[in-house]
C-alpha cells in the first residue's frame, strides 16, 4: 500500500493512536497505543499478556486510527488503517525497541519494554482512509 507524503508525516509524528482488535468471542477492544512508523509499518509496544496481544494472536485483523480533533471541523484530519498485525520475533525486538525509545524518550524509564514481559506489535497496512490530509 502506498502512503502519501502527508499521511507519512501525520502518522510518523503522531504521539497516540487508537487500536481496535476483536476477541475470539467477537468482542471489540479499542485502546490507545504509542505508535512508531518505520518503513511503512506501524509498531507499538505493550505488555506480553495484554488483551490486545491475545486478540491479535487469535485474529490478526486490526484497525488503527490516527486523528486530530478541533472545534473548527473544516480542519479535522486523520487516517484509519485496516491491516494485519503480528508480534515481532525475539530477533527483531531489540532493534524496534530502540526506535520506539528514540521517538518516545520517556518510554525507557517510565514503561520499559522488557524482552520477557513485553511484546512489540507490527501492523502492516492493507487499506486506508484519510481525511483532511
């Protein structure tokens, strides 16, 4: 999937996005994540036993929304991505973790991503809908 320059800049600088997953029972789960855009893929860290991780392991289809709200509605902007998620391998973990730490300086001290108790999720975008970009 091709990204426009405006979409890459918007997603690349975003401090938060909202991730939607679905449980094996069909129950939606929507939570904020701190996203990293790298080589056209979206990454975020989380606890290894988090509900979103369990949902992704059962059903890798996800949606993730990046948006800016303003009372001046003609200036609303955002992008919704539908894609496939996976947990990165142990081999990839350290490299991606360093990129997450570089973007979110407080992450390493406030919520460190340990190799045994954390997971990093990669989302490959398959479809997108953007507005105001």
